[in-house]
């Protein structure tokens, strides 16, 4: 019975191995990009692509959209707080 348990544990550990398709240089470059506060990395809405944007431009576009009163209205209080309990 101990042999069966040992075999089962070994197979479970093999299933937990995560394969990475990046080499060390690519993985390091990706880490540097993630840490860079001057850029934003986001998935696109459609198509499964990735976009890298300048943080300043990203914030500027977000503010432009939020200031469009056709879609957004400023409220005086936090309306979500009423529903939290």
C-alpha cells in the first residue's frame, strides 16, 4: 500500500510542473517591462492581443472618457457604500 501512495504522490508532483516557453533572457525582459511604471500593459478588448501604452497617455484617455457626461455623471456620494453590509 505504501508503494501505491508513493507512486500516486510522484504522479501528482509531475502534473504540477509548469512549462515555460520563454528563455531566461525573454523572462528577464518581461520582468523589466512589468516593473516599468512608465508603461501600462493591457490585453485588448478583442482579438487576444496585448497593448503597451505610455502611462501618462493611458490616464489621459481614461479621464477623457470619464468626463464624457453622455455616459458618466458625477455623484456627490459613494453609491456603492449603501449596498455593502
